[in-house]
C-alpha cells in the first residue's frame, strides 16, 4: 500500500497566519510559503481586519528583506571566489608616480561586470556635485533587491590645464573607479591590502597630521573646503586612498560641528 501524504487543513494554515499577525515584525513563521498565500488572499478580501493585514504585510516585508540579504551574501561570496583580475592598462608618464601603472575605469568595469552579472549582481553610481565638492556613491545590488554602497568624495581636480568641466569630470571618473573597487572588495595587483594606495605609497605621517589639524581648525565653510582641498590633493598625487578617506571623514565631522548643512 502506498503512503498517502497528509494535507494540512486550510483552517490550520489560516490560524497560523492569524497568530503571525500578533507576532513582532522580526518574527518570521517557518511556513513562509503558506503565509505568503494567506497574505495574498487577505489583501484581496475587503472584510479582512485591516490592522491584522498590516501586521501580516510587515512580516512579509521582513521575510523578503531577509531572503534578499541572504541571496546577496551568497552571490557576493560566489563573485569573490572568482578571483577577479584587474589589468593595469595605463602607465603614468610624469609626476611623482611616473613609471607606474594603474587600471583605468573601463578596465575595472570590464573585469567585474561579467562576473557580477553571472551571480545576479549589478553596480551603479550616483553623483552629488556641489561647487567645491563632488561625492560619488557606488551601489552593488542583487536581483532580489538587497544592496550595499560605498561613498567617497573629493574636490574638483583642477591640476594641469583642465577647464572647469574637465576638472569635475576627472574627479568623478577617479571616484567612480575607487568606489567600484571598494564596494566589490577588489584591488589591482600591487595595491596595498589596507587600501592605502595604488602605488603602495602613503602620505608622510607629519604631513598627514598637519592636514588633519588644519581641517579641525577651520572656522568657516570656506576655510574648511580650502583645508580639505589641500589635504586631498596631497594624498591624491601619490594615490593614498587611506588618507583621502580619512580627510573626507574628518571634513564631515568638522562640518557637523560647525553646523554646515551642505
């Protein structure tokens, strides 16, 4: 005689859903699939208690967020296991980094995009541009909705013979490259493990401390941006990303103390 699988009476499933409506939002029932069906039915029933429906929807949202986060973590772990190789495709012809090589933005994009897509991940940038500061945020998002972001900011790159537009475009491209590398957790061969800089150089500790002190001493927005700009440029010229991030964080702290909103 073949075994007959026992079906759970619908009334039992509905009772579980009613109990779930009285649970804290963070509590997710084990029979999530059944709960999703009950929620769908309840949403279509004009006689269903609105307060309980709201709690059920909150449980559903919490469950979906949890599942999306789990899926993101699995996908990102699989992406990292691919051992992404970023090719340093361009050489530096002058300045303190003359003779060294680095990966342009398209080289980083070409290295990560196929593997991100393979695991349901994609990246995008958001740029917030003010007169004296440009902030770039790179977001890594999974197809189920969970995302992680990294933001780095800096002043327009006015070095060389750049006009105003070129100065801003240069900084945006630079920040897009570093935020993408940061959110993906990758480095070019030769990068410091702590993210100190593409050429392995770090700002002199005395100069580093002096720039931090100048930022802390700024008593106006103009003075703060001047101090931050000088600090940023000194770190940018040797690709010291660690210092640039620290200067950016300290600038934000000083802005908060001075009550500067933008």
